[in-house]
């Protein structure tokens, strides 16, 4: 790598590090203000909204592309060689798509409710909803299927909306556990659901191709509310419908 590129990258790294430090200290201040007493991290309730998106200045496209070039150099390659020259721009564009969920509002997706259902009040289940997400710990893909059931109350959601709801949360940096809880909470927040069940099964590339290296291992998470939570028979019915592959 020539000296010019090297010194430009060094300057850029220093700026990025300073930004990260100032952001981190701002976040810490907010966190400590919010916490009245020291609680264990794991007992803190997950915040369901996209809390950070509004608080953090979105870098320019140019800054994002420069950051990708830095990572390419960090990996050991030359960001200026022909094959990689347009890669930062492509990655930035790809990020706009795979992380589009930060700019979407899950509440508005469930606004479409059909009330004329002739009194239908039984379980509605949409199973095998495919999704692709990225783990927030390694930014590695995890992907699989979501299964969502709910009991309608005076109207039903458009079926495609449940798929879109999954995508809004999947197209963010996630943990599978958080995503499961967020989808359930989004349904619970609507008047037209009196209880929901969410089951997600996914393979995590951070576990398959690196780290413990266990390709094929599936992680299953599930969470219930309403009748699904209070009645084990409802849970069993949901699970058998999810597993019924006829
Ligand atoms: Zn991970």
C-alpha cells in the first residue's frame, strides 16, 4: 500500500475512533441516567423501539464507503486493486437493503385490519416465513423461518403484513431472542390481537463458519402471550400446527 493511501487511512481511522469514543460515552451517560440501581444486564427489559436510530447521526455515504475500504485493508487486501475498487459502494448499497428495517415503522405495518370476517375468532397461523438477519455480535448472517399465530379480536391483519413485520425486525442487527420478543410485542400492542405466539428457528453463520463451527445447528426461540401463555393446550396446538408438514 502506498504512503498516501496509508496516511489517509490512518487519519480516517483516528477520526472514526474519536467518533466511536464520543458516541460510546454519550450512550453510557444515557444508560446510567436511565438506571436507578445497578441491575444485571440480563434482567433489563429489551427496548422494543428502534431506540438508537434517531439518536445517532447517520454518516454520509462517503464515510460509510471509507469505512468499508478500511475493513478491506484490515482484512489484508488492497482496497485500490481493480476487483475491489467498487466494493465499498456496493457494500454501502447492500447495507441500505439488508438494514432497511431501521427506517421502517413496525406499528404502521399492522394498520391494515380487515374487520369483515363473519365473526372469525379462531387462531390465525402463518408459518414458514423465511427471513434473513444479521447477528448484532458478529454482524454475521443468521437465517431461517418464523412462525406467527395470533387470536383475532374484531378483525384480522392482512396476512402479508405478518411477513413484512418479520422483515422490519430482521433487517436490523439482531439477536434471535430479541427479534422473537419484538414481533410478539408488536402484535400485543394492537387492539386486534388478544394473544400471539412466535416461534423462530434459525441457523447462525457466526456459529456455523467460525467460533464453535457447528453447521446445521438450529436455534429455536419462542414466546407466547394471551391464551397461548396461560394455556399449555394452546401452546401444544400451536406447536403441532407449526410441525404439521402434510
Ligand atoms: Zn453472532
